[in-house]
């Protein structure tokens, strides 16, 4: 839920920037991707911190659930499958969420220990 909430907030921010300024989408593409990866890492960190163990598994599960929801939305609402580029992004998202979850487990484990 954290990932979806943060993604929605960043989407609104970037939408307003595109709508109410002369900035083109190509100019902020890099910032959008950086924001997405930071949000994925933060979501994994929170999932790992709450889980307190098996960060790699929690991260993988969180990433797969996120990817499945996005895939189902795209498939059911737009009647299209992931492109190769989207598939690569989602694999990288899952790996990023896993890294965040592993770090979240380790940091929260040391605070309690």
C-alpha cells in the first residue's frame, strides 16, 4: 500500500508539472524513473522492517504482488501484455524492492537487538 500511495503522489506531482509548465515529458523522464526506484526501495524497506526476517522473501513477494497488480490492470483495462521494456523495468523493481527489504530487516533487527 505504501508503494501505491507514494506512486500516486509522485504521479500527481509530475502530472501537475507537465500540465501547468512548459516542461516536456522527455525532459523529466529520468526524474520519473529515479522517483520510481526510490519509491520501490522505500516500499521494500518498510516491508522488510515490518516483517523483521527473510527480507529477500518479503521483498520478492512485495515486488511480485506489485507487478501482478500492475499487469492485471494493464491486461484487464487496456487489453495488452507487458512489453519487453516494461518487463525489464518490473524485474528491476522487484530486485530493488528486495534490496530495500533486506536492508529494512537488517536495520530494524539491529535496533531491537
